[in-house]
C-alpha cells in the first residue's frame, strides 16, 4: 500500500491513458470499438485498491486482417519500397526512430513501473538497454553489409552474396520485458527489410503508447503495424491466412504451438521463439557460499523470479545443504518489499492479479507432499504479493518441481551424486541455461562438457541471465528456436541470397556497368561508413 504522499509527484497517475489509436498502413487510426481496462496492482491510496491506468482497444479479426494486408502491401512480394531500399536508407529510418524513442524515456519508464511493478532502477535499465540494443543492431548491420560488399569466385563462378528479408513477421512480446525483449524481435526484423505486425503483451501495453507516433513517422507506411487486444482474437486470424512468413514470439511454448498449428503451410513458416525454461542452479560442496548465495538471490528473485532466465530450481550438495538453506533463507527474508520507486526495494507488487493465488497453490501442494518452508516469512500474503517461500525437500511429484513457477517461490533439492541433477536436466522438457557453483577444476571440467550439451549457456559461479545482448540467447528442446543476440537476430530474420554469374567477357562487362550505374540496391560494392 502507498499513500499518495509516498508516491513521488512525477510518478503519480494524474490522468488515465485511454489508448484510442492504433497503427496500420502508416496511419494512426482512431478506435471506436470495445475497450479493455488496464489496471495496476499497485495501490495509490491508504486503503488498498488497484489503480486504473486507462484502457486499450479490444480488437478482432477485421483489424488483424487490415494490418496483415498493410504489411503484405508494404512488402509487395519483395518489390516494396522497404525490402528493396538501400541498407543505408533503412539504417537512417531506424536512427530517426531511436532518437524519437529516447525522447519518451521518462514516460515509458513510469508506465513500466506502474504496469508491471518493475523497480525504478530496473525500469530505467530496461529502457536504456533497449536503446543500446538498437544502436548495436545498427552497427552490426553496417558491418554485415560491409562484409557483403564484395564478390566471391569459385570454380569459375562469381557470386555476390547478401542477406535478404523473409517477408511478413508477426511479432508477439512478453509482459516481463515488454520493451526490451519485444524490441529484440521487432528491431532486427524491421531493419533486415521485413514488414511487421506487432501486438504488445497483456501487461506492459500502455508503455507502447508513447512510441506509436515515432513508429508512424520513422518508417514507410505498412512497415510497422501495431494492434491491441487478445492474442486469440488478433494473432489467430493472421496465422490462419498462411500469409505470415515469420512467427516471432517470446512467451509460452503452448501459445507458440497453437499459433504454429493454425498456419496452413508450416513448412513456409520460420520460427523465432524465446520460450519457457526451468533453469537449475547446481551447488557443489566446494562452492564459495557467500558468492553462491548472492548469485542465487539474484537468480531466483530478480523481478520476483518473473524471468525466463530465472533460477527455478536449486540443487545443493548434501555436504553444504544445511548451511546453504539457513543462510539463503535469512537473506530472502531480509529483502525489502516495496513499490517500484521505493529506494532499495528488491521485491515489488506482482502485476498479474491471480499470481499470488497460483503461487499459493504450488506452496500448498508442496507442503502436502512433505516440503517445509525454510524461511520465516515464506508464503505470507498481502493484497498484491506473496512472500518468496524457500521450499525443502522438493520431490519430483510436486507441481513446483514440474511447472515453471514464474514467480516468488524457490524449490530446493539436495543431492549426493552429481548424476542426479544431470539426469533430471536430461529428462527435462527445457534446456536454456544452468548456474554451476564450485571451484575444483577437475570436478568442473567434465561437468561443463556435459552441461554444454544439455543447455545453451553454462554460467560458472554466476546467476543465469540473458545479457549482454551481444552474446547468443537461445535454448534447446521447449526453451527456444532460433538465436537472439545483436549478431544472430539479424540472421534469424533474413536468408542468404545472391547473384551468380560465370566468368566470361559478357558477364564481366555487364557487372562492371551495373556497378558503375549504381542503380541496383542489391548489386553494390559501396562501403557504409
């Protein structure tokens, strides 16, 4: 709870935001249909009550098909202005956009805090990291183009190889990083020459509002189309047409499978997916417990554990189990709960109104099957929160072991034989990352070799995380498809394409004239500075 006096004046909600426009075919169109209320679980009164932030359009099939038609028209089977534009001109459009985006920093950060309860430092970090990601993408794209500004020759055949767009991209982002992870899909998709349809997540949707005009004025019409509403009502009709070339989604594998199944020609559909995970920590007997506990606190409870990269199960060796549980539990209870702008608040209100009840279900199920809550505050309820519970011993028949909790509850499993956690990971549906804590190189070496084949990132004495964004972000099994990083995302949203010709007098003369005339945007050896 917070009295209005406790909320900094600049962050107070003085008027509701009723989103009445959406972006289709370069036009900010007025919405006159049904709306859905946007609420925050953060209270702005002394007596707890959720805060109404505003409303968003509740769109359906008609608007979805209009957006698809706009994207198809802008792509125009690869003949549109955007897919055929010079690389440097596409880069200029993106630079225009990011400069306009930077002007909206305070508005977006304020909405990040209110809509999803992200702490003030983390909200600023998400915005700034996203801006940095866009600039890094621009630089990487320049380098990609520089590397392509040449001819190769093998067996008497010349080739001019570039990367070309794929077509129309349907982009669906997550609520936990509604700006950063969404833009990690959208920005590389756009800059590579694709046209896009984007629908924000169910939470963290109003924060896109300040950026609508920037999208509208920075890119040719139809390149970026932004819809609001439920995924089933908006995304499903688009997929059923079979006219989408790429499904870019960060979310749940069930949603990804359901949308993929609606596409009548799935062989034509490229998937760029960041999905759920159940990343484990493995704590060996020689682990530095001070460092391990700090990293496990960050790994399990940054943004209340609402991250796909969060540590969602902790395996601890029997030899250090008691000491770890005692110290870790004390540290969890010492964390500060507060509103996002409260100084030092590490735990903040949960944005999904039903999340505390879901965490309670997991807690009750685990306790009924023999688990104990090891920290004094574990499971304590307030209007918009449930305190993180450290659970031990956790067994495989418990829901908290099997399900991706995506919230503040920490299952702990002890082991004597390292094969136990390794076998569990091999049997798991997920394979994103692992945190490995220990010091002995002869123990670590074979473990690293095995773990690298079970997940895609092994974090040594460090919590799991996505960044830095220049590193590959992907997973095995149900955790991901394609790779997202500044470098890899440009490749995920494009395909290699080239012009080839035999080495003879006619061809050589023709190519020389083509290069001199500078009329082809594809066939060019111009070097972008």
